C-alpha cells in the first residue's frame, strides 16, 4: 500500500536519518496521482525540522560570460553563441551596493557569483576580500560566494575575511556528468565542496534538474551530497537557453519538479533545501507548493542571466502561506 510506504519513510525521515537510495527510487516512481499524499508527508518533515521560517537569498552576477567550460546548459560558455552579456569582475563597491539592496528586499543571504572555472587573479581576490568586508561592515546579511573550482589558500583568505558560505554545485550525478561537461573532471567539483566543508564554511551544493538525467541519477547525486554532508542543497530546474545544446529540452512538468523537491526532503530531512533557477518557467502556477514539497528556502530577485519574478510577489506568497522570512 502506498499509504503504508509513505507512513514508514516519513517516520524514518522524522528520525533525522533520511531515507535510503532504494526507498528513494520507490518514492520516485510512485504514480503522480499520489503526489499530494507525498507532499503532505514532505510538509510535515519540513515543519518538524525547519518550522515556518523560509530562507530567502539573492545573488549578483559579479563576472559574466567568457567561461572556458562547456556545460551544455550554460549560456555563459564560450562554446555557444548565446549573446549573453560579458564583463570582468565588477567593483567591490557595486557588489556591496547589490548586497544592501538584497538585504532591504528581505534576503538573509547574498551570494557573489562569477563565471569561469574559478578565480585565481590577485586583483579578483582583492576585490572579493574588499566586498566581503564591506558587506559585513554595512549590513547583517550573510555573505556567500560561488567562484567555481578554487584553491585552498584562496578559500582560506576568503574565510578569514568573513565569508560565511561557499556555494559550488555538482550539477548532476557522476554517471551523467559526461553528458553535461567535458572540460573538467567531476572529482574537481567534489574536491572543491569537500575542501570548503573542511575549512568550516556553510557549504551549499546541489544541481540542475531536467538535463536528461534519470530518477536513479537524481538519487545518485543526492547520495554524493549526503556523503559530503553539505549544509544546504540548491535545486535548479533547467531553463533552456537559446543556442546551447539543451536549447530544445523541455523535459520537466510542475508535478515532476515538486516530486524532486519532496524526494530531496525525504533524503535530507534536516538540511536546507533552496529552490533557485528555473522556478518560474517550470513550476508556473504551482510555485507556492514548493514549501509543501519540503523546500525551506528560495532565491528571490534576478538570476544570473535571466530575470526573476517580482520580489514583492515572492514575499507575499510566503506570507500568504502562513510562513515568514527568516532573518
């Protein structure tokens, strides 16, 4: 019986353990006619561990385009003629200004995101250090950085400057990664996440869904993240970009997106699950159900190269659901 299975795995998740990969596979293939039963369980798990507070985060695209990686979903790669804006790293002053704007809109966390494999130029590192210190001096918003594959000494410098979180997505399962990127090895991403964890950062790592991966590979990614013990899992849904290899991809339905979120809540009962890119285009009118599915956070404002939904609408949605932004 589906109801008995859901009761058992909900109990397992509520213990804090999280369900197994085999149980995750069983959950993934439950017919969507039972979706709202799944959401009811996921909602109880979220409320048990996270209450009614929702983490809101924002980003700034601090360095855009000209990326030497060939990720099939990304409009910032030099391999694809997408017409995306390209510019070097913006000034520390502009980054701080963006952080203050994000704080005024209700964001609790602000991430500085740069395109490219990583940063190693001394000028860029100095800009990051200045921006991190400026954000700490002028606001209470938590600082995060997403700078790609990075050296240990650079991470230590950023940590000592006051950086709170480091974000680096694994993007997808190891077994599917060759379909997504061939310009660097999967272990380089895994080692970056492990290194950030070792240095004491709050580590944010997840992936992009809808690339053509199977349910088993979605669970494989979750198991890798669980082995590393990441603190926060950002879930992105593919928004196909023109002139990329995945331009014509249209694989996700709103219900499937909700089931992905629920699956990750069952597997990560006490972690933060944050819904980020592709929310609008994939979930459409079902966006408010991300919290019932188990999410306890979402990105507000604009994304890297595409506009986001009105921040006022997102804040109102949270409050209309009887939830409140975490400060």
